């Protein structure tokens, strides 16, 4: 995983939403950093898109980090919005 913790991630959450840009099939799953130009949190995901594996990995990663239930918008896009409940 990355060096990001929940406090660092929370500063990018607005109205219970977090915008992320995902790169799939990477060597490891990690949060890379904030892209100030695009206003997204860049995330590398080890899993590939097949059988929804990457989306499941994203949900597990952010649920564990934030210790909250989350949902995803943009299931078939590399740009996603995480809804934090």
C-alpha cells in the first residue's frame, strides 16, 4: 500500500466525495498522490478490469483506509468518484 493515511486523504474529500484517477495492472496497489491540475487522487491498482476485480480492489483499499463504507461512480472509467457514507 502507500504512505497515505486517512487524515491525508480526508483533505481531498468534498461533500462526501473523492475524485480518483485509476491506473490498472500496476505492480502494486498504492495511492500515488494528488494531481493538482486534474483535482484527482491518483491511484495504482494491481488488479485488471476483468470481472470487476479492479473496482473491488478500489473499494477494499478505501474502505480500509477511511474505515467507512464507500460506493463507486464510474465503474467502467479510469476517472471515478468515491462516495463516502
